[in-house]
C-alpha cells in the first residue's frame, strides 16, 4: 500500500493504526515528532510510497541506531517506540560525483573580485 499523500506515513500503533502523520521528503528531528500527532519514541508502524525510503534513528539529530525501510512495515521490531528522528529520501538517489574533475576555470567580476567556484561549476 501507499500513503494517501506524501512520501511516508507514520503511525502510533502497529498495523497502521492509531494517530498518524504524513511526511514529505526531508529530515525530521525530535522537535518535529514531538509537535506532531504521533510523538517522540512512539512510532510503531509506517508506510512508504513507491520510489521513496525512510531511514529512522533512535536518537535525535539523525543519530544512534538506524534502519532504512523501503516498503510498508506493519511492525518495527526493536525500533518500535524508540524513533526520535528520521529522514525521508527518494530511493536510490546517490550523492553527486565529486567535483575534483571539473576544470578549475576562474572568473572575475568587473571589480576584480573572484566569482565563487560553486556558482560557475556545472551541477553534478
Ligand atoms: Ca529515542
């Protein structure tokens, strides 16, 4: 199944029951969870939309033991009621290649100031 909307749906109870919250792509820290309907150390099941994955962490700040889910999970095992932060990403997205191979051409503004490298380097 897929969430009705958003990339990931989290639930207070196992088997997709109880209070829930829908999350879009991004990172969520303990304060986000505390402000939501589910809360900190409370997630017990979750749904993941096609093309997304969610990495959950036992501690705040995307730290501590972690596990990545790429599909719906009706129970979270040792992660049940422990999750304090999480990250929702598109599945299979890898970090861009290092830029070390980009030619280091330098440009200057008319006043002589060096244009920052990142502005002129091609993406990826
Ligand atoms: Ca925790």
